C-alpha cells in the first residue's frame, strides 16, 4: 500500500539555533529562568524557525466550518442554521476571531466544508461542498473514506496557501454546531475514555443536556465498537472541520510552519494528527486550556502545557489568537533586551 501524504516526514528541528537562543537568553539582563515558561518558548521557536531570533509577524488564521449529523440527536443548544450564518459573520468582520485577526494583522481564510442548510455563494468564503454535513454517527459512519481524505486535503491546501505568503504562525479555527459532541466522541475512542470524563456543556447545555450528550456518545461508541486505526475513527466519529484541522496540523509540520492550537476541538484534531504522524507534535504550541472538561485530558495525552487558562470556550480559533501577543512579546524580549555586557551590568557571580 502506497504511503499517504500525511505519513510523509515532518521538517527537522534546528538544534544549533535552539542552543544559540539559549546562550543569548543566559546573557540577558535578568536572572536565569526569571520569565518562567516564557524563557523556554524562544529557544523552541528558534529550533522550529531555524534562526536564533524567531519572529511571528506573518500570521494566518483559517476557519474550517462544517455541520454534524449527530445534531439531530438534540445535543446542542443552537440550531444547525447557525453554522452557515456564522460564516457570513466571519467574513463581515462581526465575529470575535474577525476582530482579533484584524487587530493582529492576520490573514483570515474562511472555508465552508459543508453545511446542513444550503448557503448562497459568499465571495470571501471558500465553498468546498463536501456534503450537507456529516451523517449521524449513532447510525452510520460520519463520512466516507474519500470525504475524510478530501477534508484533510482541505486543511493541507490552506497551509500551502499560508506558506506561499511566508506565514510564520498558523492558527486553525472551527465552526460547526454539534462539534463538541463529535470531538468528545472521537477523543473517547482514541483515549479509551468514558463520555462522562470528556463531554461538557459546549455552547451552553445544562446538566441534563450534558447527561443526554453522554448517552448519545455511548450509543455511538457501542455502534462503532471494534479495533480501528485513527483514520477509521475519524471517518466513523469525526467531522469535516476536525479532519481539515488534522490535515492542517500535519501539513504545518511538513511545511515547517509553527501551529498554535486552539481549544478542545482543535486539540482533539491535534491528537489525531500526532497519532497519524508523531513528528507533528514538535510543531504544535498549545494556546489555552478551555472550560470544556475534556480538554485537560486531551492536553495531558500529548504532554501539552497551554500558555493561557482563562476559562474560554468560544472556539473559532479565538483563544489561540488571544495568545499571539504573548508569543510575539516573548520574541521581542529575546531580541531587544540588553545583555549584561551591553548594559554594563554585573552578571551573576559563579
């Protein structure tokens, strides 16, 4: 069987650049480790970008949208029409991620993978029409092997476009009513967890709603029980946008672009990416720990330490966008701070 594109090698890290950044950090006018985890970020970025002074000026944000057949089980507080309506809000500048992208000077790409409610063409949206959302995974596989592959390719294609603009940081966001149920179900399958450990309120379910969501996920896991690899689980339980994000993260690692992972749904896609191509993990930074109860478990599975913990649960890539200034400031500190010698300040006595 021929190798799939997502199995191809990821870019290697530059350990000499990492060491050079560490040596510079040791000479800056501050005690060693005084900036805590910020001090560790720049050497990591240096290794990824192959330069002692990393930069994150060029930013690409891609929002992948798709609907979920499992929504017919009543697992969301919102109707599926919201998915398509939010596409218009994204490109018209009214969504949180739209405002953040503008403030950060980022390229914002919006990709319609397939919505339950037909949409008129929107000039600023890429309409890929993979289908009217996925199938209800309590009764059938969410998507075919071909559709899953096309969704993954959509993520890869976005990264290729980002690379053509010399993007230095890629953020993937998602939109799709019902996608916290999809993400929880997929994470349960990949991590052998009970739904009660991972499922949460999503867009605002009460306790009874969360309990119902758990029962729906349990039904799906029973229906699809068996030994399946990661791609098969994505086909059975995944969503268009989760598959696209998975493809995007792998493509970032292959193209040599740092990816900043958003919340619960994006992190489940990142877990899929790492399972499919372990080399992807080096290229992933994790923006925040969301309020979804399953997010901490997914982060722990990848030994990921998020930058922020603000109780966010909006999605759209918004949490990752909020973390960008922190990363940019880390780079500026590394670049602009004086060394002990330059500032004529006595260094620590040995």
